[in-house]
C-alpha cells in the first residue's frame, strides 16, 4: 500500500536526450527544426489531399490518416522534451507520464496497423485494378481506419494500466526522453519478468499480424508485376509500392529493435537513439517519402502554390 501511494504522487525525472551530448543546444535546434517541418509537411499533406480532387482516392485518404497520426505522435513527446530543456526542468508527474505512455502506445499501435492495412490497398490497386472502386469503397476505407485506431487503443488500454500499477520505489529517474515501457520497468522494485514476457508476446503479435498482411499482399503484387508485359506498368506499380515499403521498413525495423530484440543486445543510449529515430524522424520522413516520390502530390502542391501566387498578385 505504501509503495502504491508513493508511485501515485511522486514525480518522475526524465533524463532526456540532451544530458550526454557535447552540444545540447545544437541538438535542441535540430529537433525544433525537425518538429516544425514534420508538423508543417504532414499538415500540408492533409490540406492537399482535402483540396485537390485528383487526390480523392482511397490511397490518399489513408495517407491523410497517417499524417494525422504522425502529427499527434510527434506532438505527444517532442514539445514536452523541448520545453523541459528550455526551462531546465526534467520532472513529469505520475498522471502526465501515464497519459504520455497511453497516447504513445495508442498512436504507435494505430500506425502499425494502418501501415499493415495500407498494403491491402496497394494489392487491390495492382492485382485487381478494375474492381478497385468496389473493393476499396468508402465503407472499406473507414473500416480500415477504425480498425487501425481500435487496435492501437486496445494496445494502450491493455499495457498502460498494468505498467503503471507496478510500485516504482527505486530511483525516480527515467533514463529516457519520454515514458517508454522498457525504461519505466527498470525503476520497479518488484519482479516484472512475467509481464515483460507477456508484453514481448503482445509485441510479436502486433508486428506479426500487420506483417503477415504486408507479406501476403506484396507476394501477390510481385507475382502480378512479374507477369506484366508493359514496362511502364511495371515501373508505375513499383513506384507506388516502394514508398510504402520504405516507410514500413523504417517504422517496423526500429520497433522490432526496441521491443523484440532482447535487452542484453542494446544499451540505454542505443535505445534512446532508436526511439528518437522512430518518434522524431519517422513523422518527418513519411510525408517526404510519399510526396517526393509521387507525381500526383507534387502536381497538387504546384497547383496550390500557383493559386497562392496568382491570388497574391
């Protein structure tokens, strides 16, 4: 009981990213720049998809949802970290840590499932192009988005209460820049091995289900592309899928390193570096990968900029 009360009311201390760097303010400026560009580019993607009628397709609807997740995802972690560095304080309340933990798990889980289900959209577009409007109608698109958010929410609701109910009676210093599960469990003064094993199985399932969908979809896509006779059709199919595969590889690879690879194979500093990659850099890379490699998006952007310049005159 005493442990529980102590855990409830005592603040945690986030050691952050800047503590062991030689040039903390240079890193601070870089993260500010990444955050601003990430939020701006994802917002731009959402606006372009909403305004341009050529982008009113299932693929771009799902991309707009990915951009919404990325904005919320990076905003859950980075603003708190930057403000702490500016005012030189590292404390986060138990309630704040719980909220951050829940939002992080929910948004990361939702993005996992959405990226997995987006491969089905690419499968239908390439393998069944004539039936695409029927198989990827508005109802199916909404079901995909709801399933992604529901899967992420279940992950957050299952893991957050269990993680935060452990008595944290050891050091209150979290050797991380946000309240991530592995870093929190190191502070517990009871044996968490059973829970870590259950969480490991849960993470494997969360990766395995979307990865199975992705693998099945892209196996059929590769077979279809191989059978295509027109070189132009092959190039278009490969270009359409390669952007998705790059994003999936970056996000899934970093998550597998953190949650699937045994802790003995990586250090806290490596954990922070990998976490920084998929929580800070990935939301920036997603819109850049999809926009720079996509003629429809670049065309919509040029059209929008042309409208702005003509209205300015």
